[in-house]
């Protein structure tokens, strides 16, 4: 069944690419048709999702060369030639991310894995099924608007693990939000395997939610705050060393493209010496990180679209936070603090615009949906997105 | 749970009512015929691959950013051998060398002949129309520029950011031709890169010798002598027939079976497409679209 088409940047210039990928599209189309028939989605959502599905043909080989995201070849190669390497490879204590990603791809039996674009259909199915699942928690029929963000089109149209990170993070956050802590931690672990830092941010939400669940009494929360502050002060050295490692690794990986197995003690230039230093850097970088890429950094149409998307997402966060005063509820802060923690860490560690934008979206999107679900759970009133829309 | 079971039963019934029909059988039959036709008319193509690794070239004096990168990485910055090799691979200079080796006739006429010097070039209607309108001459014969375009379209060169090996690949109808083409291309690209490097090094050596001829403080003279030694060492390394920028690990080799078309995949893809189209047409007719 498998051929070596994917090894070539130009799929041999034949029309077989379209023959194979349209067959795969029909498989995905049938899944969406079944959901339509079962009334899990309405007709508008069905048609809009067809545009998301068909955007597969828009990116790889058409708008961009697949080599622009070389990890696509790595994942496809790993999926085809090295599926049995196991959860732990070599002496590493940390699960093999590539193997886990392969298993995600394996779970949906796409008929023809022939090119580097074939596994994209798996990401599309996961995204679609997540949308269907999220509809149970966000009854607003305009939820589909969030799934039409340009980054969703882009990342779901590439053979990357971005969609798996987003999907598992959404499921983890919503389970935790609805007090299903065991399921929540299972999915948080999955997120951590796929992207360790995102798992950490959700873990913060998990911990805060458990504390809130135990008691929402002010004195108890103050006691926890004091305890947390003492722990943070005691763990300052370890925390700052980890942050410095990541800062250095991000710079090294993005500029050099190498594995970052180097001596951290040499990277004095990026060393953060205290929490004060950390907060100062964060305060400087968060506003920039939120709106990246800024107009003077634009290098093409993609950058303009991503800037507009960043502004739109901030607008959506603003609406969810402030409309119907969600921020006045104590539970809001369990999610908001985890979100702020993630935002701060990402703002401090990311070194290059492209990576920052990519990481920001896989972090933003699950939290956006979680805030939306929280709004529905706590406030229970319909949001107004665009005036009387 | 009951709802899910009912839903699954519904879907199975729906699939049965569409798939287990005479219409689907016809569609399947047509898909088999179409697939057979497609496979018969398609020329099989083999994957030709070669694996290389880049050599560590003599590094030029590092800049400020290099120092920072070296500091954060703990390693010296990588050589630019891959960049030089891959740039020359797709250069006109390499295409010129390949053309001189007779690859024009081998690629475009499928024959190895040194007697044929000119190969007629076919221009598209649009090109001819544009040339007539704007009154410029079209090149009547193929030349190394066309061969350069062929190289760019056929050959893929890729170096993983986390591995030292360089992979060259391309799809070819003839395995013998493909293997010979890729081997010659690697050597021609490396030779182009070498010649370019040699020219630069020679000019640099002359400039250093000129600087040494003028009286200099001892510390400057010593540095210049060291630099000249380094340049002369580079000249010595470049003055032989071996590849300089890359080391060939696996010479060009062909896949055992044709990579394209994949017979089973073509049958499956066509069966899915035909079954879908047949049932979709019925659906459209039922909804009075047809």
C-alpha cells in the first residue's frame, strides 16, 4: 500500500496526488455526513467544515512547499517506516513524542497514506470530532466561527502535531472545568507528552480547580496563596534555571536548527537571575507576544493575516472576560491564572516570530474555548460577538 | 448507549442501501476498468536516491552573531558546505557542465550521441504568440538553461536540520539513466562549488601576499602569514578530483519497484471515487438537482 511519494517535494508532478487525496477526502466527508445525519451538526456547520477539509489542497504543494515545515516529513516517515519504536526510546525517561504522535495518526484509518499530505486528513477528523464534542459544552451555534480562524486552516492542513496538542488540551480543560479531574489529568498527561509546557499550564488549572473545589472560602484561598508563594520562593533557583534552559534552547533551535544538548552554564547572556528580573522581562515581552507579528515585522500576507487574527482573538478574550462580568466570579481565576502563567512563560522563552506565533496559537485556542465553556457554565447567557449579530 | 447503537445501526443501514446495490456494482466495475487503463497508459517511474554528508570546510573568521551562537550552543557554527553544494546543484554553471557531458541529448533525445549539437526546442502557443506580438526572438534550440530547469524540477535535495546527511532524490523513467545522471550531477555541482571556492581563495592569497610585501608590524605580519598558510592549505585541498564539499555515502541507486504508479492504491482510490460519484449522482437526482 505504501509508496515513497512523500519523500519527494513535488510528488512526481503527477495527478495521482489528487486521485489519492480526493479518495481520502471522501472518507472524511462520509464521517461528516454521518454526523449531519445524526443531527450532531447542522447544515451550515457541515458546509463550513467542508471548506476546512478542502483547505488541505490549499497549503502543501500549492501555497507553500511542504519543506517549509520539514517536521511533516519526519512524522510521515516515522508513521510509515518506524511505527513500532515504542513509547520509550533509548535511555530517555520521557515518552517518545514522535511515537505518541504516530499513534494519534494510527487511530483514524485513512484509506491511502501516499503523500506527505495524506496524514492531514487524520488531523481534520480529530478537529471535526472535537468540534462535535465541544458543542455539548458550548451550545452557542456560532461556535463554528472560532473554528474558522486562519491558523486552524493552516495547522490542520499540515502533517504536524499542532492539532493533536490543541484537541487534547481542549478535552483536558473542559473535563477539568466540569470537575472530571481523573479524565482531566489523563488528557493533561497526553498534552504534556506532545508539548510539555502546555501540559504544565493545564496542570496549574487542574491544581487550582481542585483547590477551588475543596473550598472557595476566602481564608482558605489566602492560606493557599501564602503556601504557594513560599513554595515559589523556595523553588526559585530550579524554576529560573528551567526557564533559562528553555530560553536558550528556543534560541538555539530556531536559529541553528540543532538539537539542544549543550552546556547550559555557558549561556550567561540569557540567564534570568531573580523573579524580579523574570517579571521585568515578562512585562516587556507580553504585550509584544500577544500581538505578534507587529506591523514593522511583516514580511508578507501570512504575517498580516496572523496579526489580524491575533487582534481578533484578543477581542474575543475581552468579550468573554468582560461581557456579563465573568471576571467577577472566583472560579474564573482558576483558569485565568493558568492562562496568565502560560502567557508569561511563552512571552519570556520564545525567541523567533514564527515559532512564537505557532506556539501561541496551540496555547491560545484551547484556553479560548475553555473560557467560552466557562462563561456558558457560570453565566449561562449568550455572548454578543458583533453588536447584534 | 442505546442512542449510539441506534445511530450506528442507522449508519450501517444507510451504507447498505447505498453500497449494496446494482448501481454500486457497476460503479465498482467501471472503477476497475478505469484503473487498468490508467495503469497501462502511465509510464512507471523509479525513485533514484543518493546519500551524502557534508565535509567541514575551512571556516572563515566568525562574526559577532556566530560568537553568540557558539556561546549559547556550546558548539562551533556549522560549515556552509551544504549551502554551497545545494546552491551550485541548481546553478546554471552546473547545468553548463552537465550539458558539456552530453546530458542534453541523453535527457531530451534519449540517446548518447556527441554528434548532435543542436536539439530543436518546442515553444508553447502562448510563448510564440507573445514573441510575435512583442517582436523578440525565441531560442530555436535547447541549451543548458533548459537542462537547469529540468534539474530544478526533477531533483530534490534535503538536509535534515538535526542530521548530517544530505539526501538527493528524483523520479526517473529509466533507472540506468537516472543513476548516471545523479552521479554526474553530484560531481558537477561539487566541481562548480570547488572552482568558485578556488577562485576566491586564489584572489585572497594574492591580496595577502600583496599586504605582506609592505612592511608591517610583527604581530600583523604573523597573522597574515597564518592566514596565507590557511589559504594555501585550502588551495591544496581543492586541487584534486575528489569531491570537496560533500562525501558520497551511498552512490545513486534505484528503488527495486517503480514508485509510481502504485497499482493497489490506484485501484482503491478509483473504487472509492467511483462509488461515491455514482451514489452522489443518485442523491442529486433524488433532490431534483439533475
